[in-house]
C-alpha cells in the first residue's frame, strides 16, 4: 500500500525488526523528515521531496530529495547533500548509502575529518572501518600540506594515507616538494613522528636540496630524508 503524507515538516520513524540481539543493536531507528513523503509499505520504499533530513543514531544526512528502502537499508539523496557523523562531514551533489555504513558520494565530493580534508569527483566512505577512497583526481589536505594522486586511500583512524599514481606531496611549512609513483603518508597521531615513504621514481626537494631514488623516506619533523635504489643527492651550499 502506498501512502502520501504532506506537511510543513513530518518525521517518520521506522524501527527495523531483528530477532538476534546483535542485529537489534545494529539496526537502529531512522527518522526521515521532508515537505512530502511517500511510503510503500509493501516494498519498504520511502520517497521524500523538499528539505530532506534523515537521522540515524549520531548520523545526519540532508538534501533536496531522497529515497530510502527500509528492507534493503539503501538510500539515495540528491541536491546539495551533507552527511555529518561524529567529527566527520561529507558533502557532494549526491550520495548513495548501503547498509547504513557505506556511502558513495559523487559530484564535487568533500570529506572533512578533524584537521584533514579529502576531495575528489567521487568518494567511497566506510564509517564502520573509518576508511575512505577517492578513485580519481584525489587530493588530501593536511595541516602541514597536501598530497594529490590518481587515487588516495585514507585510513582515518590510523592517521595514514596511501597515494597511488602520479603522487605529489607539498608542504610549505617544511619547504618540501616531492613526487613519486606511489606514497604512504603517516601523520602524527598520538605523538608519532610524521613521515612519508615514496616509491617508484621518487624525487624530493627540501630547503633546496634534491634527493632522488627508487624509495625515499622523508621524516617530516627533523627534515631528514633517506633514499635507496639508484640514489642521487644534490646539496645546495648554505
């Protein structure tokens, strides 16, 4: 049966049934608010238009229009989409959600987590694993600089990022400019020392000194660089 509900602001609560206690903990209620909501109880499909706001636990998703299936737990939201969960904020032209923890954002996607910002045409974000990947045209902006690459994977809870293809790392604070085929960047979470490991045709310029090699390890705080594999160092006189 299909029902249409119209009002200035309507909240609809759906509680997903679950027999097992573990499932009951995972399947939390969803609140959907909009100017107009249509709900098909047979298919479980909800369609909302105008000022859409969807809330589940501590996650809030807003947009212009939305579809949500209570049976498959799949959602589609379009029109200036914004998702906020904890200290993470995701914005894009549209977002698809699967199983309440996997988001695919397309169209000028921007993911902000703490002091770090990940951008690209498309972002896949898994909130339960604190993992995001930008498969093309990726850029990760950090407090001390940025990294661009064909693809960037962000392991957010580990404060680690992996760039694949045409990697470029720039830090004006550390006077660093580096390129390589691939790179792994480690942040300074929990007092650790930030570093970047560049592999494949690696080249780094810091304070005018140029170091090349197949693998470069750059320690950010003490401005130290190590190289292996056909290395070359050009030092500028002080």
